[in-house]
C-alpha cells in the first residue's frame, strides 16, 4: 500500500493498494502514536474515523499510553482499494497501515 495525504494539516491521511487485490476478507491494522501522557489533562482522547472505498467502517477513541494498533476486518471487492483515516478530535500521528488477506472469495 502507498500512503498519502492532502497538503496542509487537516488531520486526514489515506492509503491505496499498489496493485489489484482479489475479492476477499482483509484485516487492516492501523498504527498511531499520541502525545506523551504528561502533556494532557485527565480524560484527554483523540477520535479517529476509518473509511474503506468510501464506506465508513468505524471509529476508534485513542487515549495517551494506550496500545497503538487498531484492527478492522473488511470485505473488499476485487481491484484497487483506498483506506482513509480522519482525525476529528485530539492529536495523533499516523504511523503505518498493514493489510492482511484472511480469505480470498474468488478463484
């Protein structure tokens, strides 16, 4: 997958597959980093939305010091795919996105 993002600091990033993928079930694992615990008041969090191929697949709330991996299981059609991440509240840093094929549904 390749990672890109719009110019500016608007809290959005996207990744696209580098090649055609077969239809099937995939697990995406997004990795983030939040600021150091000491810099925030109690109750601080970041709210992140995830979209695959234009379809909303979920929201995650990130707390400082929390494990940085966030998995999603998604059924994808054959072809190219686009994974979008948008930060709605708080501050976080996108680190990586890993895509695993769990089950291919076409021959």
